C-alpha cells in the first residue's frame, strides 16, 4: 500500500477513528482488567464481585458479556505465554 499524499487527511482520520474506537471500548477494558485481577487472585470472577470495586449493578449488566469475553482471551494469552 502506498502512503497517502502529503496533503491527505488520511492520517488524521485514522487517528480519530483509533481514538473513537479506544474510547468506545474503554469501559469494557476497565472491567476486563478488573475481571483479570480478580480471577488471578481468587480463581474466578462473577458480576457481583465487581460491585465491591465500584462498578454499578447497571454497568455489570451492560458491560459484563463483552468485558468477560475480553478478559477470557487475555487470560488465555497470559497462560499460553507461561
């Protein structure tokens, strides 16, 4: 793939899309990190465990499925790295 022309807006658009993507998934990532931490300490994590970390009941309802999936992938990668 050839680079964009010097006056192109492509780099700025890519940067904005990346920022928007990152900010969109930030809540899921924050919960996934908490799930990883709790799982590492206790061997598992359930939605109710997140309440003591400051997550609201509504956040656990809204974010749990995606955050848990993200955490599961990360935990498997960590285990594979040894």
